[in-house]
């Protein structure tokens, strides 16, 4: 397992336990949820930050993520890496479906303590941008690392994926459209889903002796 992904997985389990405890105790939103949102809005940051946040959040949208999966899967198919291409498509599509299902079941309202800086319409928990970006970018990096022989390349892929996922999640909070706990839940689920995809793909590849 890539060490960076292993560390992210451990952090994700800790976050999942924290959120589960909050759910059991009925403490939604958590006390620090509105504090962080109102504090960010009061701070505002430099003038260019709002534009950057909008651009970053678009990288976690359905259109961009679908294109990323399709382009990478197509590249892998051209190289005849059938298992890797199939694993990426299945993992990303099934993970996104589960995220949508959970959002509908939980039905948590969007934050109302600050104005939304981008339009939103679905439920709040978990953040689909945080969850789906983690599912897609971490799955792409983790599964691709299995066919990348150079350790430096594997570390680079995982580092870039984690930074990108983190930036997308933070942009959702800055734009006021998600509670921080929504984003944390998305990160947690997406990371664990990517880890599961990595593990399943590695086991299958080992059992069939490779892809070619």
C-alpha cells in the first residue's frame, strides 16, 4: 500500500469515528461548524481567493470528474491495461452512486449562517465534491501506482491527488455551501473507497498474474 494512502486511510477512520459519535449524540451541526463558516466569511481573505475557490470547486464537479475518469480509462485501454481501466470506472461510478444515495437518505440542510457564493440544490451531507473528488483522484493515483514502477512517480501521483482533494474540499467550506463536517465526511468516505479499490485491484491482478 502506498504509505501516503495508508496515512490518509488512518486519518479517515478517525474522522469517521468522530462523525459517527456526533451522529449518535445528535450533535448536528457540530459546534465548530458554524464557527468556522462565519469566521471564514468574516476574514474573507485576499480579493482573488473567491475566484480561485470557484475554479477549484469546479474540479470536483461531475463533468470534470467524469472527463478525468473517461480520459484515463481510455489511455489505459489503449495500453491494453484492461483490469486497471475497468477497476477505475467501476470504483468511481459505484462510489459516486453511494454518495448520492447517502445524501438523499440523510437529507441534511445546507448551511444557512452565511450566504452561498455558488448555487447549490442538493442535500448537504456528505459533500459530494469532497467525496467524489477523493474517490476519483485518489483511485486514479492509487490504481495507477500499481502499474508505475518508479517510487518517485507513485509518491508524486499520491501527493498531487491528496493536495487536489484537500483544496476542493476546502473550497466548498470557503464558498459557504457545506458545513466543515460535510467535507470531512466526504474526504473520509472517498479515501476509504479509494483504498478499497486499490486493495481489490491488487488482489485481482495478483490472482491472474498481471494484465497482459
